[in-house]
């Protein structure tokens, strides 16, 4: 969506009532039979969290996670948060090198594609996760952290919201029309590397060179 477009609710997205997607979110394959990256799954989680807590998603995550960890430049881009952070938000560029109209897309599906952050904040988050895995976090329990990186049955290379490169590397990727990013956390050593760009390269992280940069520069916890 673009700045100035008619407002779209999360339920509109889930029911396929938008000009961008007219397919309602429905399960199409038996669980565990195939893997497909699904923004829709995060839309369902966002709606569940809002209905259970009675709070708006971006405010809820700000209170429960970002403020607790001191992440001052991390937020889900609701209208209020976009207004609060607009001077810090990088202009996006598409795969032709042209600026995104309105600087960046508007994303009502916040949990799926509305997170904004910085490399420093993501490294802080990853460092806290590493501490949790080793039983040294007061924010996240060790058993919860271990469950997140436990490979899913039939798809051992994916955990809960993260990808796994073997048993030793946690990988998180982001790619949209206004940029591409990647993070790796080395689960044995605690090394962390994050690269962010504000241009859509038109190819995945391996082909774009983002993964090469991630593998070349790491920060040791």
C-alpha cells in the first residue's frame, strides 16, 4: 500500500478484501506435508494477539519487548509509530533504483512485514536470545529459546519464525520492495552479523551479495 491509499484493516487482508490480494487466508495443504513461506500465518497471529489482549499490536510489542530490551529504534509501523519515527525512516528504492512513492510502503499486516529496526537493535535482540539459550536471560526462558530453534518435523531447517543453517547458525531474512536485510547468530560462539539495505536488489540474499557481507563481518558477544 501507499501513503494516502484507503485504509485497509487486518481482517480485510485475512478475508481477501483488498485490491492487492483477493484470496482469503485458508489452509490449502495438510499440516506437515509441504513448506511455503507464509505472510498470512503472521497475520493470523497478529489478529489473535489483538483479540486476546484487547490491545493494538504495535503498542503491545512495544510494551512487552522493545521497551524491555531498550530497543529505541525498533517498532512496528502503525500510523502512530510512522508519525513518531518518520524522520528516521530510510527512503526505500525499488529494484530499478527508483524511490518508493511516499518513501516507503504502508503495511497494515504489521506482524508479517511492518517491523522497522537498525542493525544495532537487532544485534541487541540477538544477543539477548543467545543469553537466553545459555540460561542467562531474565527476559526469555531457556526452554522457550530452545523451542524457537527446534527444527520443525519434516523441515529441520526451519524453527519458529527463524531459519536454521545446520544446528549451529540461526538465520533471519527480510526482503521487500523497499529493501533487503539478513542476520546470522552463531549459536556456539555468540557471533552476530547484521546487514541492512534500503533498496530491493531484485534477487535473494545469496545473489545480491548481502549474505557475503553477513559472512564477512561479525560482532562477537
